[in-house]
């Protein structure tokens, strides 16, 4: 349920409404819009239905949120959310944000070479996995804390921000110490305890859509994070499993405008994992920009032939520059900058 405050509501009236909500044993979540303040109410709504909150001075109306996800919905926050990534970089506005780098952090030399290359190509965020969820237990699992340290060093040297994946509730504080953006991967989209833990953080979270998740399930996963107080959530469409085998996954382009209609959260796309081949990354990136994505996350490696993971879908640095050049043209055509 949401409580819509009148445009001229005073601070005292606002504080009184919050006090009444808490007195009922409910949790208020505030969304400050351009014209109105909206209070989302978390908890059993039966208590609200017997309380005449509409008569409280400053309250315009009380209305139920019909969607199963509350805080994520446009009903709770009509305006687009802008996520502050730190260092003056924001995601969700007119300018698109590009996250680029290797699938896995392999060694210092490779990572620094890639970081410098993606920075020259126009990326603002360095991506790289220190903890790697692999289908096979015998595949490379990442350098763990050493990989996190290398990411932080490379970011410091280049001025990039860092996004890296978190796999385990036991490593939340460790990853948060080094990362500017904490990624929750597709395999962990419905790891609800992990979602609640990152909901306690006060830094951005990049949440990837699960391999077979519906959009509603995706938004409900994000709701877990927001319900804990962290509204700095970025959604990532990275491709879903379908019957098609010519690509690694199927990039659900329609998910971008659908999510934009249903939710205020920004959306980025991952053309690397969806296509599964470097040849498809450019066209898929262009498609994502064209339908309104707020950013891209792309895999880049200086020597894909020797990559310890995801070599076939990784771009060479020179190819990344070309992909970025084409994506900028599309961005301009739809009134965005890249």
C-alpha cells in the first residue's frame, strides 16, 4: 500500500504520518518525487485498512499497490531512478554507462592492459570476476580476494569504477570493501538470503536476470533488496534460456521496455553472455540501446584465445572501440549519449 502526500504537506505532517505507520508495526519507505512524496508501507496491510489515514492532514490519498512487487513498481515511484555510482558517475539518466572488462581476473598484467583499453574505448566501469560461479567444479573459480585487490588497483590507476560478482553471504563485506557496484549473477537471482544481505548495503547492486526467470520473478528478486532499504539497484537483462541453440542465450530485448513500464529501476543489457560469440555483441548492444537500455556490460580481453573463461564471447580491445562507435550512433538517434 502507498500513501500519497499532498504537494504542500509540511515536515510536521509528514513526520506524523511516519509515526502513525510505525505505531501500527509497519515499515515506511519514502520516495521523494519531483511533485509529491510517496510513502510505501511494508508489512501486513490489514492494519492500514482499519485506520482512517486519509483524514490525517497532509495526506492526499491511500491506495493499494496491485503488483506483487511494491517498492520496485512505478506506482510507488513514478519517476525514473538514478543510481549514483560514485565519482560523479550516475546511471539511469540521459547518458548511458558502459561496464567492460574480462570475465575473470586472471593476473595483474592482463587486467591492467584491459582496464586501460576499455577506458580509452569509453567505458566508465571496469568489470571482472574475482569469484566465478562455474557449471563445472573443475573450471577456474577465480582469484578471490587477490582478484578483488587487483580490480581495486586497476580502477585506481585508470579512474574507473569497479563492478564484480558476489556469490556467498559470507563474503558480502569482503566484496563490498573493494567493489563500487556489487553484482548478483543470474544463478543467484533467487538466492533470497544473499539478496537480503546486499539490501543491507548502501552501495549499488547490479542484479542479473535468472536463466529462466520471468520478468515478474526478476522484479520480485529486486524487491528483496529494496525491502531492506537499499534502493540503489540496477537490473540487467543478460539473456534467458529458450529452445534456440544458435546463441548461448536469447537476449530478451522486449524486457527492457516492459520493465521500464512496470518499474522505476534502471536497466542495462549484457550482449556478451546472451550472444555467446563476439560477433553478436555489437548488434545486440545496438538493439539494447535502441529500445531504451541505460547501459551495457561487455566482456573484453586482450587475448581471448587464452582466456580462462568466456573467451569466445570476449571482444578484443580494438573491436570494443568499434562496437562503442556504432552504439554511440544509435544512442544519438534515440536522444541519449554514450
